[in-house]
C-alpha cells in the first residue's frame, strides 16, 4: 500500500511562502502556517530538512509549534529507543523553553 502526500507552497514575488496546503487521500488542509520535515538519508547518514513558515505566522505560535515538536521528539525517542533518561532531559528542556517563551503558565 502506498500513500501520497502532496504539499503545495504559494510564494509571493520575493519567493516567500504565503500559503501552505497539504493533501492526502484522507486529509485536505489549506490553512497551514508552518511546517518542518526531517528525512533520514541513510547512505549519507544525514538529515534532509525542509523548514517553511508563512509571512503571517506569529512568533508566539511558532514558539508553540517548536515546543510541541520537541515534546513529540522526546516521546518518539523514548518509544523508539527506550532511552527514558535522555527523553526525560529533553522534556525538561521543553519545560524550560515553554517558560522562557511564556507559552506555559506557571
């Protein structure tokens, strides 16, 4: 079984993203403000990355996205490797990041 993920990016005259949309057979989302894609290139042992955000992406919302992404990475690290100590340290960093960016109460 194969699944196609199609991402379209509308650019302005200066080649800055204005609109990002994603389509799959199950999902159509046209109100995407930011995306981060990381792909592991096994032969070269390096990460291929695409980081894009639209011109109207608020910084505060970008902080929230980074926080949620880092938390997700910590959870994935723990599930995939069993490295609960490393995952815990990454989660602690996430808490500090959330406090510093004022996206976390308390």
